[in-house]
C-alpha cells in the first residue's frame, strides 16, 4: 500500500504524542496533558484501579495517586496507528515499572504491562487524544488500587 508524505508525517506526530504522554507522567508534569488530550477527552484508567474520568479529573487523580510512586518509566512500543482523514486510532504497548514507597519509607518495584487504546483527532494545534482506555496485560508485585 502506497503511503504519501502527509500520512508519514501524521504517523510521526502521533507516535511522538503517545511517547510524550509517558514522558509527562514519569516527569509528573500533569499540566503537559493539556497539550496531549482534547479538552473533552475521556480517559479510562479502570484497568489498573483508577477512574473513568475527564482530562481535569485525570490530572487531579494523577497528582493525588502518583506521589506514592517516586519513580516510574512508561516504556512505549509496538505502536499501531490507523489514520482515517482527520481521525486516527492507536494501540500502544506499555511496560511500566514503578517504585512504590510504603508509609515506613521502604520501597519495592512493581511492574504493569498495559496497552493504551486511543482515539485521536487532528486539531488546529496538531493531533490530540480524544479517548484513552487502558487494557490490562499483567502486573507483578502489585497489591491493590492506585
């Protein structure tokens, strides 16, 4: 199947957007999510014990839940992108080690394997995620909700 230059540019922009999400979360830069999602985005974190929420609710949830995890890495891979005009779908594999800090100060590393299933839209500012849903793959050393 022949691909035109715009298709390739769109794929690169969407890949960067998906990777930028992991960078923002790992850097605890929740304000950066404003540049990644549409204002009316729906984000579904239920697969890992979080809420189904709006963008603002997601930012509040993450700011409250992630301090107990002082370090994390969202390693994105196997990004499948399907573009149809001004919309796109993406499915991204994520291996996510997280350091959890107990109330006594001890730490342990837990791992999550998830996929992000995204619906995206082209906006005047570029591609944005309109709907994100986590799909659970596996966890290790995890004992409850976020």
